[in-house]
C-alpha cells in the first residue's frame, strides 16, 4: 500500500477537502504532475482542469479547478483554487459560454501581447472542457 500524505483543497468560499490521500494529479501551468508521499517541495500555478485525487481507500475523486496555486511541502499538498467543484457538478453550459467569451477576447485583442494572453486563456479553457468530456 502506498504511503499517504495530507491534501487540502481550498477555494475562496471554503475548505473543500482535507484528508489523507495517496496521490493527487494536478494540472500545473507547465503540465500535469502527480504528488505522492515524500514529494520534493515545489510551488507552481495551476491551470483550469481536472485534479484527480486518490484517497487512502483507493477511491478516485475528480475535481474541476479554474486555476490557482499548488504548494507541496514536508506536510503535504495544499491547492489554493480560484474556484473548485466536483467534476460531475460542473455547469458545462457556463464553461462553454466562457470559451465563447475567450474566443471573442482573442478576436478583439489589439496587440500581439493581448492576443497571446487571450489565446492562452482560451487554450486552457478548451483543454479543461476536453478533460470534462473525457469522463
């Protein structure tokens, strides 16, 4: 059996999860990474996507996050999410509207920097939508 560590998922509204887990897969801004017990310390940004949590009992929980920060330290993993909800409770129509809004932002961008920033956000939202559709 894999060693466990403490995982906390916090959003501005509340503490969503605080329990011992064996693995957490996180959509980091530089790519997905999996945290397990005794992981090296790291702090990184999180992009919109699915966090996959494996509890001590072996159950897997899928949680949709809309960005934030992940902090891995000697105690465990703390994920500070801009917004988080169970993946099966995500309002797909609202997410699709966010994608359409982001597409408009790309089309309306007036500088190369603004266009690149808007395109990056659009790409992240589309990737998150694909992750939710794959469930």
